[in-house]
């Protein structure tokens, strides 16, 4: 095509682009942009921002129509023209994250992060992708040298000239297969791993290892026609309650389809133990126990739980053991008939009786196990012993804690049908007319004595005292608004629930706590989805927000709405808290590295640390201070308000007050409502903390100085240790 013709076509395409933009025909505008880029590649930078906007609108439309292939094709073409556009790379990756394809998202996020390390949205999405691909417990498991040593010794003893055909189910990165490969009599090893990422890592780590074949599959879809038959099974597919990772189903299938009748299995069995415990810290995650509102004392308000139990590190919690510890089940993994009974029949496990050691209240049932790798080698998750580090204990919350007396017997029925551990207490009635099931963040918010105290103490400025106000409370529970209404502060109160259960509870909360007998006080409860419409329609006097997520990081949802929230305020309106200040601790914590990266010394000769650490991230969320061993080397309290959308970059000098190894910065926030009225998340039972991890730990001495760099863009934060003087 000659130059004159090219110019004519390009001009015509640009004209059509502008026409289609007016009509919001994003697909045709996109197509004509591509024509221009093909004709004049050197000019495309002039249209990059506009093209990026078109692509974003087009993606949203195609996404609403579930046209995945079209989204893929559009972004591939766009990135071909703008390979260094970090927003395009991030937007494409974000889509794959939303449809639960983190492996596909990862390559685009890594490219965006390499181009611009200070594009915090891509960095956060990169961390989310890595967490989805490889949850943090993998690092704890691989770093557990006691567990690894026990398996290594048991495998070494099990493989003989006859027992030499090994099947490794749930092989992960290949650690146990590697141990088997070191045995001189081994003939073959079939390693089965369902995770695409872990099986790929295993193939790379075991590629120079004899006898090993890695298969990316779930073992229950395979049979002897696919992979042959084995006579040694090694596996580690156990969660905190032993059964949670489909252990029974997997073992039953293996015995029926993949193993010789006389096969060995490592581990060969387990004992499961159970006890009743009392702990406000544990119960407070599940049930409202902070009865500041007297009319709620006779109500039963518990978490709407989606899982039968939670993992807790009882060794690090303030726990009282109310009952005896009883063995509820000894299970032989070689007895396939017994495995099937447990898997299929509800009452196949005999009831167990716990003897109360003292009078008190049983808040929860705790479960742990001993895992027998062979006749001699066992490992235990017993919190009272020197147990392995990678497992916590299973805790089954009781909606209705049981009041007991010393020497009383409590009878339980345990079942494990469908690989789910369940416990029924015969002495507790399931009927309770005053029960409410609400979201977990509402439970912990109501139980936080610091939050409830501040909500009660806080008073509004005098300018609001004598007028009918519109008050919007966006906190998990509208304690600030509720306390104003209980004080007969006139106004129309609006609060938000995330689902039908939460909204029903909030209505009851208002009805029982506020006497709306006059028109001076009215309220409404709306669902989360209606907030944007409300903000557009109303002129609001006071808005209470919750700018920190329960996991300890800034709330992207609130920060994304800050401009809308401020615009919804009246001229003399007030957004609360008024200020949010960052608080930091430089810490020395071996546990931080234990949970974050694989130390190859713990693998006993297996070279997998580099591969696994590709999925390590430099930030941890949901850090529970009471169960996070650490030494504080320095504290930093900042005085700049971060409750705004202004980009912030600031350098701070951190002077060490102790000797140690600095390997991270734990951070939290101070939420200031008025003078001397504030919430500190470091002191909170609702808010967890978060932690940035140093790439390279530093040996420090008292008096050493660090330069700490803080970057905040919208609702995203990054803290970096820049150097050590």
C-alpha cells in the first residue's frame, strides 16, 4: 500500500474510532485502533491512553457476556502493540484471577512487576496469584525438618528388594519421592500430584533422579492400566483433623485400584485424640461474648461457618483444657474394609466419653493426631508435646458452650463420613430460638473491647448537636451510629449488611437497642450492592468508614470509594475516622522466614528451595500477634494521615533499640476519631496485622539505623528497607 493510501485508511479509521466512542461501540473502536497501529506503528504511543480506556470498557462488556476467548484475543493483540503497558498487563491478569486461573495470570503480573516495581496494584495481584497457586502452608510443611526426618527414616526402612515399587500420592514438589529415590533397592517411583504448578516443580526437581515418573493428575481417576501397580504407598495428604484432604477416599481408591494386596503404606495408621477446651480468644472468633449491649445477653450470636472446623495453634493460645484427652479412633490404613466403614457409615466410630477435670465451660472441641509412619517412628500434632511445626490443631466451635462440673461425663459422637470430621455432643440441644448466624468479621468486631469502648466514648463536634443529621455507618457493625442513636441523637441512620442474614441481625440490633418512638430517629439497613446508588442520591452529614480490612491491610473497597464518599458529604460534613496513621515495628522473627520461604537445609538433600521460593512473597497478611513469635527491634509511629487518595512516598529513619536479625516490618494503624479517642489495630482482637518481609535479613546492633521507605498509592501500601548505615 502506497503512502497516500495508508494515510487515507488511517484517517478514515481514526474518524470511525471517534464515532464509535460516542456510540460506546468499544469493539469497533478497538478494531479500528488496531488498523491504525498496523499502518503506523511509530504513532501508536500517541493513542495509548485512549486505547487503554477502550480496551478496559471492551473487557467489561465481553466479561458480562462470558466471552472468554474474545477477551483473550483482544488482550493478546493489545499487549503485542504495547508490551510494556503495565495497566494492560495487570488488567488482563486481574481477569484471569477473577475466574480462578492464577497460573495464567502470573506470567502477565510478573512482566508488569518487572517493568515497574512501584506499580503497586500489579504487585498486590502478583502476591494474590502466588498465594492462590501455592498457599503458605506449603512453606511451613517443607521447612518442618522433624516431619521430613521422620518420613526419610521410615521410607528408607520400608523399601526392600521386594517392596520396591513406590507410589507417592499428593507428591507436592517431590520431596518424599526424592527420599524414596535414595534407597538402593527401589525399582520405580510414580509421583502423583494434582496441582499443575507443584507437579511441574516436581518434574524439574526430579528430572535427574532415577526411577521417578511424575504425573499431573488426581490419583482417584487413575488405575493400574494407566500407571501399573505398586507395593509401597507413601503419602502426606493430612490436614489438622487428619481427614480433610480426601484422605479416606484416596486410600480406598488406591487399595482397590493401584496397590498389591500385601503392600506397605507409609504412614500405616493414626490415632485421633479429642478434648474439651475453654478459651475466650478462640470462642471470640465464633461467638459474641462481649455483651456491651445488655439486651443481647440472652441472644446467641455466632459465626456463619462454612467449614466444620478451623485450624488453630493451641500451643500459642491461652487455652484451658477442661476435660480429659481421649483417643477417639485408631485407624489402620492397611485395613481397607475399615476405611470404607468410616467413610460411608455415620455411626461406625464408637461414642467417646470425656471426663471433666474441673468445673467450667467447654467452648470448643480440640482435635489432634499421632501419625504412625511405621512401628517405631511416629509424629504428633499434640500441642502439649514437642510436636511437628507444620500442622496446627483442629478446633470445632460450639454454638452453645457447655457448662460442666468437675467429674461430669460428656458423651460425644464422632463421624468422618465423606472425609469430613464431625462431632456431636449428646448433652447440647440443637434448638435455640434466639440464634443468629452472621459474618465472621461482625463477630470479631463486636467482641473487640477497644472498638466498642471507642464507639461509646466518641462524641460528635458541637455543630451537629442540634440538627437532624443523616448518618451513614459502613463499619462491619454500626456501633458508632448505634451509640449516637442510643443517646437520642436525632437523625436518619443508615447501615450496611453484606447478606440477608447480616441485614436481619442489624434490624434486630437496632430494634433492641434504640427506641425509635419519635420521628427524630429513623434507620434503614441496606445491602452492600446499594451503597453506590445511595451515595449518589443522598447528601450526608456524617459517614463512618472502616478503612482497614480484617486481615490487616488497607481496605481497597473503602479507598476506591473515598472520592465518592467525600462528594456525598454536605459542605460541613464529617468523614470518620478523621485520621489514619501508620504504625510499624522492625522485628526479628524466625517464624516469619519459616512461613515465607523454603530453607534448603530443612529438605535433607532435596534441591527444591529455589523452585518453591519463586512463589514466595514479601508480604504476609492475617498475622495474629498473639501467635507470632518475634522480638521487636524498633517501633515507628508516623504522623501523616493516609486516609486519602493522595500518593505518598516518605523516608523514615529507624534506630534499632536491640541487637538481633531484622527480617521484616510488622505494621498496623491508629484510627483517630477525635483528640485522645482512637483505635490501634496492634491492640485489637478484630484487626489482624500485616508484615513486609526483607529480601535479605540484616544482623543489627543496638543503635544501628535503617532507612525505611513507605509508598502509598490509593489503598495500596508498600514498605521497604532501603539500606543499613
